[in-house]
C-alpha cells in the first residue's frame, strides 16, 4: 500500500474515533443522576428534564460561576431539608417567571427551552416536594 | 486657566447645583419594637457582624452617611437601600412566614459564601463592613443553623 493511501485511510478513521470518543465523553460526564438521599427523591421524568435543560450549567464543573452559585443540581439532594425547601422554591419561582433557562442562553441554544409541559412538570414537582418537606 | 476650561468647570458646577433639586426619595427608617437579634438568640459576635456589614441596607436602622444627602450619590444610596430591604429586611423578619425565612437564610448563606454580599462597592467606603473569610464562615454556619431551627419549629 502506498504511503499516501495509508494516510488517506488513517485520517478518516482517526476523525471518527475522535468524534465517537467526544460523544461518549459528553454522555458520561454530562449526565445528571441525583445522589440517592432520604431528604429528596427526584422522579425519573423530572430527572430527565433537569438533565436535558438545566444540568449543563448547574453542575460543579460548569463554566458559569453565577449558575453554580445559585444551584448545583449534583448536590441538591444532599443538602439539609431546610436548604432543599429554599432551592425548590427558587426553582419553582424561576420557572414560573420564565427566567430559566436564561433568554441569552436560549438565543444560542433554542432547543434548551422548556416546553410548556416540561415547565408544568418541573413546577408541580418543585411545589409538591417542597410542600411535603414542610409538612404541608 | 484657559477660557474653555473655565466654561467647562462652571457648567459642571451648574449641573451639580441643579441635580441637588432632584429628590433621591431616601427610604425612611420605620421605628419598630421587634428585635431580630433578641428574638432569634443571635450570638453577640454575629450580631455585630450583621449590624456592621448588613444593616445599612437590610434594616430599618439605616445610618445615612454624609454623601447620602448629596446628589448623585444620594440616588445610589436610596436605590441600594430600597433594593436591599426588598430582598431582606431584618427589622421585618417576623412578617415572613416559615418558608420565606428559609428562603432568606439560604440566600444569606449563598450570597456571603460567594462574596456577593456585602456589596464590594459598599465596602470600598465602609471598610469596617468587609468580612474576612473566617467571619464569612461563621456567618454561613450561623445562617445554616438558624435555618435548621426554623425548619424544625
């Protein structure tokens, strides 16, 4: 086989490998699964929305300091009950007001917008989980 | 002094005088019998920290500095106090329900942890309001403890 042909074959294979490893890297690292805890259980359908629409910014390794300061989903369930109530109330409020995901972010990633159904699921969960913790 | 410079300085002085007539609407202090610190058994060192670093915007015991009476700084002071009290007013703590108290304490803990409060622009002038890391940690622990107590009530 000529040298040229070898290179021609190696390049696409290497590129494919890079793309595949890139994808799997994303999948492994950007997946949100709540830490099991007695304080808060996150149902699968809520977990999926949080994973798809929120976790990209609200995780310990994310770039945005502001998002991380406000909420770290990977630590949510391990907080005290008192703090979980406050965080759930915040989640309910920002979704209700349509403040999250932020408008600026959605300009770049319009597919990250919450559908009406997703917003309703999130709000209902935040409210009922918070009420339950408060014994209401 | 050149003629142009004189004109510019005079104009600036004129503007300064004129803006003094634009009211800043500084929020007044409403007297109240409620004592946040006594009611929540706040330790003395924490009380001092909160009084020094938070009370000028988050209470009805605001001490207005001299520049709060002169435009344009008076506008900034008035705005910060209005915003500050809107988010948290220690003097009206008891008007909050349990849930709002938990929200406020979580916010205190987070804002202090991340250095957002006291506002850096405030501590430039009020250097005594600056919090050391040790003070921050104490304040955070206190807020988290009080949140636990409020939650158990």
